């Protein structure tokens, strides 16, 4: 193609290109987690609600402190702690919390069906919220702990339903519905989330 033809094609499609760029910026702004500041006052999401990071050198260990109005994660670190050190402490706590929360939800929802998972583990995948193998092992992405209980329950029910149907047939969706009636709104929310764009 000549340069003139390329310029003509760009001019012809400029409205479409601008519209798509604007749609992408809007979509990015709707993502629940953007950049996280790993320092005192930084915020992230825990179970769909804001969680403020607080550096507390007098704390014995990392712990969650919450009341009716707010939730804070108290980290046993000095105010001058490096961002990488804060990040490591936050990630360790989040993964432990994910193991607890996801394990509880898996146990509750699995009790609603006959076939049980053989085992389960946390995943750090950047492309999947969960997975189920043919031999009954379930993997759940620890980053689910950022999102609402409805989203967590949907992903857990989705993977449990794969124990019955290793496909996405009508029978599979029926199994999801038996485990979690009214799952559709949570499924739609998961479709809008971009796992690869999460900052941690």
C-alpha cells in the first residue's frame, strides 16, 4: 500500500478508532482494582469492600481490624518500610485469607451435590478464575478474595459443576443453577472483570 492509501484508510476509520479507544478507557476505569499503593493509607478490595493498609510497628502480627464503617489491615511494619516489604506482607495475608474464605465456600457449596472434589488448591493464574481437572482437583484463583461473596460463590459453583459435566452444556448450567440459584448476575459480573489487569 502507498502512504496515501494508508492515510486514507486511517482517515476513514478515525471515528471508529477514537470510539474504541474511549470505550477501552471507560472499561479500564470500571475495573475494581487499579494501582495499589503499598504503604500506610493504601487501599485495595477485600470481599468487594475497601480495605485500608496501616503500618503499625507496635503490632505483633498482621491482622484485620474492622467495624461497621471501615476495615483496616494492620501490618506489623515500621512507617519507613519499603513498598516491596509492605507488598510481600499484604500478599501473604491475602493468600492466607483466600485459602480460608475459598475453602469455606467450597465446603458449603460442595455439600449441595453428591460428587465431591478430591482436592483443591489456590492458583495464581493470570488467565483463569478457576479450573477443575478430570480427576476431581479444583484450583481457585486467590485473587477472588478481592471480590464480592456472590462472585466467589459463582466461580466455586462453576468449578464444582464441572465435577458433573466437563463442558458448558445445558446440563452443566443446570448443575450450576442447582448449586447456586440466581447465579446469572454474578456470572455477568465475572465476565466484565479482567483478571490480567489486576495490579497484584
